[in-house]
């Protein structure tokens, strides 16, 4: 789809995709803006099966805007050396803030004519800077983001943002984990992927998202799952899964989820000699013992 040219300080800013109007209360609609110096990185990602289909059906409106289009001068400079010295370059505040303000204003314009209830929400959409030091992304945060009408993600590069960007935009900061990436683009993709699959209508089967790891009230990870064949390299499938007794199956799955969660939380030091839950032939000899121990020691808050 070709972008619409938008004027900025006498120049024409390419890239913004046409506005997809809200289809009313029966269908949820989310607009996501990604601000980046490398828009081409998102091409395959956004056209992929799940996101591509959701965009085509009008559930999601995802736009990518190039921060460099908002830089001044012939060289369109976006980075400079840090005051006080130190390695690398920082993103200058001017282009990032101008780009974000432009995108926020564009969303407000798009909201005019949309549902009244949607307007206020879009107007309030905070800008999110992707930074290693930001609030950690968890499934709880993903759920919170998926309830918003609009998300604006800004990808950093080089040594990151000038500190005044966050203040000028009143931005939130979000980290996808305690490690450092070369740029915010992959982090933005992680956020978009995790959030969009929770937007009603995006996944074919919404029940599957409710049963995923971290998605139940106890935030348990999923236990082992099996498909055909019944026998693989000498490994079978737990009898209960073949029993047809849905009550027993649900109980077994809950117990296995508790075991898997406790193993994960215990960390490597508590796993000595025990095969990983994914490697072990099932049912493992230790499974009943582990299940009993997990249920015994699980805090009351975990159902
Ligand atoms: N100097 C920065 C620091 O020490 O915190 C690291 C900058 S990093 C090389 C460049 C950009 O990648 C960041 O501005 C941010 O947008 C993105 N990034 C790196 N790690 C990230 C993480 N864990 N979560 C979110 N974004 C990250």
C-alpha cells in the first residue's frame, strides 16, 4: 500500500498509510505507530500471516514513520556526540520529538470523525520509548497495552536517546528484557507481536491465548503438550490425555503447569540431575512426586 504524503515544515513526509476508520463498537480497532530510522526492517514483519491478515481486515492500523524525515539540514543529521564525552553517538532530541509530535497530531486528526469514545483515548495515547532501562515487558503489561486504542513506539539506535526526549514527550519507557539490543526495532516487533495477538479478532481462537503461558490468573507457564503419533522414539503420551475425561485432563494440565512453573522459578541450581520437562520421556518417573511437591509448596495465591 502506498503512503500518503504529509507536509512537515514545507517538506512532504512520505510513508503514512491511509487511515482505516473504526468499524464501531462490535469490532475493536487499534492504531499502532512505529517511529524508526530503519523503516525497511518492518516490511516482512508487518505483511506476515497474522498481522498482515489483521491489517487487511481493518482490525489493526499499523504505520511506520522514518525519524530521519524530521531532521534538519542537507545531511538530515539525527545523531551527535554525547556532552561530557564517552563512546558512540546519541539520538538528537529535535528529530525524535518532532517526529513523535507529528504522529500524535496525525492520530488526533484521524480520530476526528471516528467514534466519540475512541477520540479521547487516542488523544491520551502516551508515547513509548523502547529503552533497556524502561519498565519490563511482561504478559501483564502486554495485556494492559492490548486494551489501549492507540500505541506509539519509538525505536532508539546508537547509544540511545538524549534524556530530554522522554521529558519533552512525557513518554513511558519500555524494556523487553535485561539485555542490550543494537536498536529498538526488534524490541518494537516483540511488543507489536505480543500485543496484537490479544486484540479481539486477531487470533482465530481467542481461547488459545487465554490458555497460554502467563495468561491465567496464577501466571503459570504451560505444561507439556502432545500430538500424534502416540509413540515417538519410545516415548509415549500420558494416559490421562487419551482418557477422554475432560475433568481429569484439566486437573492434570493444571498440576503440570504448576510443576513447570516451579521448575522454571527454581532456577538451574535446583534442577541438578533432573531432565528438562521438554527432554524427558513422559510420564517421567519423578512426575507424580514433583507434582505432589509442587502442589504442597505452591503459594495459596496460585489456584
Ligand atoms: N546505551 C544504552 C544503554 O546502555 O541503556 C543502550 C542503547 S542500545 C545499543 C540502542 C537502542 O536499542 C536503545 O535506544 C533502545 O531503543 C534499543 N534497545 C536495546 N536494548 C533494549 C531492550 N532491552 N529493550 C528495549 N529496547 C532496547
